[in-house]
C-alpha cells in the first residue's frame, strides 16, 4: 500500500534548522530553568478565578491578542463566561463544524495545525527536523501497549491559543484504557518542537487507547506549561502531577466506553497537542494532508485501509 509521507524528507541532518535568535535562545533556556509545575498550578488558579475584574481582564486581553472569533460559540459574549477556563473551553454552536461522512474516513480530532504525520518507522516518531522520539517511551515504556502501533501511522496536531480546545473522536471506538503518564511541562509550540529533544515523550500526557473497526487507535493528549489540566469524559480533570515517574491507570466508569466518531472525548484547559496513532496497514492519510496545514474538527484526514 502506498503511503503518503509528507515528512519523509525530514532527516537527522539538522543543518538547515534556522539559527536561534537571542530571544528564542533565552525562552528555551527558561523552559529548563522555570519551576514548571508551580507556574502551571498558579496559571490554573488564575484561569479559574471568578472575580469579574480578574477574569474580564484576562479574557479581554486574550481576545485582543489572538483575534479570537466568537461567532461560532454558544455564548458569543466573551465576558459572559464565569472564568477564563470556561471561556477557553467554550462550546461551539451546533453545525459550527462539518463532520465528514466519507465511509471509512478518519476525521481530525481537533482544530489545529498538522505538525508532522507519517509512518512509525523503526519504533520512532518524527517530532521535527532532526528530532525523533520513541513510540515505547511515548506510551509509558509498556511494550505490550506499544506493539500494536509498530510500523503504523501517526499524526501530530498542534493547538494554538486561539483554537477550539475540545477533542473529538476521529473514528468510532471502544475505550480500552486511559493512562496518565507524568513528566515535564515544557511549553509546546513550533519553537520547542524544533529544539527540545523528545518533547512529547518527556511532557506529561494522558494516553487513551481504543479498539475500532479499523484496528487499534491511541489518542495522546500532551500537557504543557500553564496547561492547568487535561480532561476526558471518563475521568474528569487530570491535573499536573508532582511525580515525574510513575504512570497510573485511570478509572473510566463515568461514561459508557463506546464512543462514536465526532463525539467529544476530552478537552484542554489551556492547550497543547494531540497525537493519533494507528496500527500498521490500517489507514492511509489523504493526499491533502501535509505539514503546517490548518485543520478543523471533523475534517477528513485519512481513509481506512482495512476493517476488522
């Protein structure tokens, strides 16, 4: 089966990676030196503050800086939200997104920008030019959990601050497990993706695995600095952990485990990145998918090659 690999040209030669300007170099140094958890916890408290003078200032400043479009939201007045978190995770009106109904289609789970996508070759996933990271490490070091995706396909989608920050199912599936993997909390953006080795396998993340008619699927919701929490419909909030070592299985009894394509499955309170993993020879990305392409929830990204 011919695979579309937009990132095939990315090699381990990083000679053409842009030289860092002093401001970017200072920012990256700060990522290593900053008290990441303390900053994230403080950001979470401020974002959940309901004092009008605080939340209105935060929301107004954010809307101006990022040019947030509110016409698609259920609540179109940004100051009508009780706190910044409620504004940031705002719901969209019915019909605001078109969910592609192509048979066997794989939909985008989020609004965002495709960072990388392609084949999981030799157990490695492309992060950016000159940087790969290990599938096994990404999934918490569990070889049994990682094995269904060896030789499969991956897609990494970055959510910018102005994007819609709820996560939807790319295909229908039955939840198998949710694992919380503690880790660092580096900021996640194009700059850190290019210059922080193994970024997505180092940061805190929540791994949700599913059985689907197209084979195994993993959705990895990656945390970052000032991301107050990641939520799923099964677990509720998963806040940054004080530990950076021990992974834990999360209770999933809050909702039925089968979830249909296009349904909401989680959200970011302040956003980051979603990584999708599929098994080998199960899906192929459409020719329209390429690095740096902006995508929206429900947009067709791939087609299933097999059904189980």
